[in-house]
C-alpha cells in the first residue's frame, strides 16, 4: 500500500495466493484481496492492515466463509465503522456488512434476484447502492439464451442505506436499435449495437440514468414519477438523449458525489462533463498515450479527479483548476465526435465561466465564451435558454470570469492571471470591470464600461484566481476573494471591497503565505477559510468584512493526519463584536467528549454526521449557518 503523493510504502504484507482483486476501506485500515479458490469461485480475505490480522464473517453468532464475485467498500465511514457490500458467487444476492473489531457482521441488508446481477456501485457519497440486472437468462455475450421467449428489459434499482429500502426502480431496454439520430427499444437482438453494459444514476429532483450501449453513451430522462417500478422501455425513444459515439466501447461511467461532474471513458479517451443534465452542456476530453481502458474516480469532496489505466499509471487532476478549457458540447456532432480532434483550435469555442441570478424576477444566465482570440458574453433568459437566441456582446480585452447578482442589472467581468498565461504584459493583471444595464429588460443594452479596480501583479506571480464573490446590497459593495499564487507556488489571500456608488475600494492581504486555501463560508459580514500551511497542518481563519476594511478576527490551528476533522466556529452577530471562537478536534471522538466540550445540542449534531469526511459547524447567534 503506497501513499499516492509521495509513493512511499505505508504497509506491506506477504500473501501466499495469486491475487485477482484488491480493495481498501475509506479510512485505510482494512484491506480485502480476492483470489480464485475451489470450483473457480472468487474468495475475498479481509485483513486489518496495521495488525495483519485476518477478519472473519459472523452470521447468527457463527463464524462462516463467504464466496463473493464482487467486493465494494463504502467510500465513507458510517458511525466509525467500515461498511462494505458483496455480490454472491452466483451473482444473485447483494449483502451489506459491518466490521466490528476483528469480526464482520451481517446487518441484514440484502438484495436478492432470480437473474444475475451485472453490477453493484456505491453512489452519492456512500448513502445509496445502485444494482442492475437483465430480466432474462443471458449467454456470455449477454444475448438471451431463449430468443423465442424473453423480455428486452433490464431492472435498475437504487437502494438507500439508512433506512434500508429500495428508493427507485426502473426498467430500461437491454437492446436498442438506431434509426437516423434516434434510438429505440427493439424486439430483437440487434447485431450492430451491443446490449446495455454500463449504468449510473443522477438525481437532480428529476431522475436521470446515464447508460452505455456498446460504443454509445446517452442520458435517459426519467422525470419525477412516483410509481414503484418505472417502465422506460416504451418511452425510450422520446427520452433518450445520445451523448457520445466512440471508437471504443464505453468502459465506465462515474458521477461525482455532488452530481455536478460525470466522466465517461471509452478506451484511452475520457470525456468529462459538467452539469450533464443541463440543456447547455460543457465537456473536456482527456486522452492518454497508453493503450487500455481508462478508469476514473472522484475524491476529496470532488476537488480531485483520478484517472488510471491498465498500466497502473495514476493521473491526478484539480477540478478547480482555472486553466481547464471547458468547451460547449455540440449535440449535432455526436455521430462524428469520436473522429474529431477535441483540442482547442482557432474556430472552437471554449466556456470560461457561467453566472446566473434573478433580475426583475426573471432568471438570467450569462456565459463567458472564448473563440480564438475573441472574448464574448452570451446573455440568456434561463427559462428559454435552449430555444431563444442569446444577446451577444464582444469584449475588447481578455477576461476569465463573469458575475451577475440578484436584482442588479450590471454584469461584472474579471480578468485574472491563469497559470502559464502568455498574454502581453499590459494584460498581466487583475481587473474587475462593470458593464452597466446589460441585463436591463427595457431594451437599453448599451455597454457602459467602468473599470472598478485594477491590480498589477508582481513579477514573481505564478497565477491569480477568484475564489469567491458576492454583492452586499446594504452598502452596494462588491466583495471579491482572490488567490494570489507567488513564487514556489505559495498562495496568499486577498480581499477586495469595492463600493459601486462612489468607486472607492479597500484591499486586504494576508501577511503570511500558505500552500493553498479554500473558502468555507462567506456572508455579508464574515469570511471563513481553511489554509494548508504544511504537511497535515491547517488553520481555520475568520475575517470580518467591514464597510471599508477587512480584519482577521480569529485563527485555529490543527494537525490532521487522517481525513477526518470536527470543527466548531462561533461567529459574531454584529459588526461591532469581535468575539469569534474556532475549536478543532481530530476524529474519532466519543459522545462524552463532544457533549462535555460543546454541549448536548451541538455534540449530537456532530455525532449525527459522523459519515462525513469533515464536519464544520458554523454558529451565528442562535442560528446554524
């Protein structure tokens, strides 16, 4: 077992078997390895990594052995316990287990079918399990054994872990056929389109399934129907939106825990989609040199994307990297998308930023687009974003981000300094410009440019990016949080308070650098950030955002050797108060420790959310924010 950053060996043990599969628990304390034993069945041994002690299954107070075809650890801890799911050797039963001490206990969570289960996946941060199977007896090619008596259906079920129950159940076709650009369920085995092979699920109030049929990936809109089993076979043609036709078969489909990113891999190509259920989609294509199938996983609260291949080469991507060039997905090009070169060209458009708000009770959305060397704003009424022509505005300078706020008719455009930017020296700065009345509903859309603030970057600046922003209505102040990365990639927090009435601004900079920081919380008066200052060393900082000044009020330093943290922050209720408390403690912790330090009410809140990686409770007066 190696640390993926340092490549140092953390644990190693000798296992006198030919290992087929390996899995590691969320807290890194338990390892399971699978090997082929008697009668060609897969067996998994479960071992405590620190003690090298083998753990045993226990059912009805008896020690048992379990043959399993698949073994999936839950990606988070549940009340300090490791949870995992197994698929029986005949692939007809899923069971969920809990590790207590040196024993593995059956918690009576079972999914049983009469047909072979194709896949089990933990989804939505380990709170649910997705399983699916074909509703017919299939051969090795997943074709029906009895082609005169079969149903072209697959069953997809979403099970909630706590409480244990089947939340949603869908029926989708196993085989589909293509007629021009439409796909429909067919009543025969289509020899040109392989059967369904990959399934994932997205719940945005409306249910969606992301499906892979051979080399075709698409999005199936389910709606918010409340029936026990939703039959999508007959309506498949009307609700299936094809996304990709690739040169290779769809390998896997992964959805991030917050469901904002979806990766679809095919051979050595991976397509990363942002907001895949949105009418206007954006994507990036990532290709690797090595042959073999790419696989992906989202980690660390969706801030990191890891991609690995058959050569066990691991690639890490920062999901918040401002240099990623998101491109507008062109649905009309799906039949040739695999043959296109997706790298940026002079004529291709790149999405740089999106912002949305309500203006005069109308939902507005603004896109910042780059085509070649031209920068453009596209303004939509979001209620009709897919069927109306946007208002287009060409900008005379390069910009990287856009911002609109509720009930304000201005659009703010911001130039930052992306990493490896090759702009001329007079554009190597941070500029915030206001375009007044651009969102006006009365037809007055003239561009009135007003530069609110310009900051020329020092020569040793590596990059500059906007971490967060908001508009304070009571004094018409725009608040912008900026990350300045200096030499040796050290970060520094900067806060800009810009008054839109008289144009005066106040700039605050932290006196100390850090490796990186993130904004945890911001309202009109307070900012809370988490700074990485060294290996496993962090600080939680609280700032007061005044009328014309920014002041650091409190800081809490902690060391986190694991991925778990509990933190309570008490913010002032008025600007005249400076009483801020920051209390951090590593987990695990006991109920007695929490209630003694933080009281019964707050202590119970922390215990309720023990499945989360980090729990940060922010209290302002009598309210939790």
